[in-house]
C-alpha cells in the first residue's frame, strides 16, 4: 500500500480495520511521534487522511514492521 491522500470522513466505515497513530504506537511499543516520523519517511506504509493529515495503518503493515524490529512471529 503506497502513501495515499484520502479526503474521506475519518469516521467512514471503509476505515474499519485501520489503526490510528496512537494504536499503532501501542502495537509496536513505540512513541506516536516515532510512528508519525516513520510514516512521513515511508518506513511504514499508511493512509494519510484529510487536511489535518491524520495517519491510519493496517495491522498487516504494522506486523511487517514488527518483524523487521525483531519481534517474534507467533502466527
């Protein structure tokens, strides 16, 4: 998934299954600031929404990053 600018309402049902910056940070054990920086630097692929530029990420993408960070894959 490449960086995409979306103008949809952030509560749109099509965004179910996506995590926001705080949820992604908790999932990876990183700070929200790091998640935003990595998204901006394209180290994490995500969706950038609306004029505020809020980020959303799939669990699949975060899992890839988790494995790169040395996380154990129990799947």
